[in-house]
C-alpha cells in the first residue's frame, strides 16, 4: 500500500525511444525542409509519446535532430544524455542504421548485436526503422535513408556502465524493450548480469567469478589473476538469478565472493540478498557460532549485535574459523540446491564445482569452502 502523500515515481524513456523520435524529426525536417520542434512515436508497449527536440538542423541532403534523455525517477547513467540522430538520403533503396560518436561498437560475441556493429539493440533498431518508414509512407517516398545515432558524451557515460567488460567499445548502448524506463526496476540490472554471463561463456570462459560488489570483485580478480576480465561478473544482490544463469549457460566452475551480511543470508537459502528484501538473521548466526564452539556469553553477543560484519569481526578476533568455514559450506550447499543440483562425491563425479570465499569489509579472507554438484536424477 502506498504511503499517504507519497509521490508516485515518474517513468522515463529509453535511449531507444529517444533515437526513434529524433530519427522521425530529422527525416520530417529533411523532407519538409523545415525545422522540427517535436516528434510523436508509438512505444513498444503501445503508448503514444511526443518528444521535444532541443535542436534541429536541415540541409538539402541531410538533417539532424536532438533530444535530451529523460530517465524519469530511475537512477540511470544515461539520464540527461543528448541523443542526436542524423539522416541522409542514400542512392540505393532501404534503411541503414548505424552508430556515430558516443555509441559503442560490439567487439565480443554473446550480445544481441553481431560483432562489428553499432551497439543499437534489436528493439531500438526496429523502433527507428518503423519511425523512418512511417515518415516515408506519409510523404509517399521510397528513397533510401541512412540513419546515424550519436551521443556526444557517450564515451564518458559508458565508464559508469558494464559496456567495457561486455566488449562494447567507444560509447553507450542504445537500449530498451518497452520504450519506457521503469523507476528503480531491477530488470535492467538482471539483464546486464545475464548478458555478462552469456558474453563470458561465448568468450570461452568455463569458470565464472560472481561477486556482490566492487571490493569482493577485486578480491576475486586477485584470487584468479589468470582469468580473463569477462570471467568476473558483479551479480550484486541477485545471487539466485546469477546462479541459474550460470547453470543454464553450462558453466563448469562458479566462484562466489562476498561479505558477511549478504552471505549470511545466502547460507540460509535466501537468494535475493538486498538489505530490504531480507534482514540479517542473528538467531541463525548464533546457531552457527554455537556449532563452532562459542560459549553462552559469546552467543549472547551475537544475538545482540547490530550487524553481521560485527559478528564476523568478533569471530575473527577469537579465532573461531569453524564459524566461517561452516557458513561458506552452507553457501555452497544452498547454491547447488538453487541450481537444481545435488552434491556429488568428487570433481570427476560432478558437472559443476562451486566454491565460496567469505571476506571481511577489509577484504581479508574469513573462510572458504568448495562442493561439487551434479544434475538430479529424474
């Protein structure tokens, strides 16, 4: 139920929608030889939206239009980006779509766009094509059109995204499947995790290191310096989702790296480990502490602790390594369960090796474990 007086979150529009709208405005300007202030397009979800053009220019053979991406209330790296589309007449029929300055180019397999092409995803390409076709149909023209989408600050913006890791070089991707940006949606992050795993597999990685954040990823890179950069995937809070993606892509070895707070939840079988999704269970940590040999006083400390990290620091201080080993082992067991696998006796018997490295806030190793898994007999 929405809180009284709470302001509803505002939806924004994707880079794909902006590119389609600017393509329509630019082509209309070229045909009419008049500057355009706006363009109206139909989004993939069926919504009709009018975009305001912040700039437009027109010549005899080409025209361009610009709009500023409005991400709504979504914390999006591309919010406020200038999306500019230039259209030119072609001597041959057909519509050719390409990326200009600030739009990345694909250099690795596993993405929805072939290697060598501009990183303009299939749905935005379709939207741009349909916008251009609509204009041509209105004016009864069958001339060929070249469309080039640019994002002047795209190369700088791309540094805040996973593009470099995915092999998209030189700028951002033109994205979107709905046409709108859903505020604070988890779908975009999950899509980037799935894409990162797919790219890693297509690049030949059989071993993937899944981390919950920057510090845990750096620990993983130091742990496995011989692995290519594609093998390191920051899964964030989406542990279960990332594990299932690895299983679906046939990954042979999965390394999980994380800290006390999130991995104490994973050890209990909680696969979405965001703080708002599942609080730390201090009763569970007290059980682990007791099993590791903690006395009544220490168990009381655990139960009254403020954070999981505080519990970890205390266990480390007292040298109760069995606490961390058990938590790591449980993380492995719950991960196999999430992937629909059962524990195998050894490496030769298993289809998947799964290992967990539990680290402190200072990136010190607290505990580790490894298990082998195989598909369950049906």
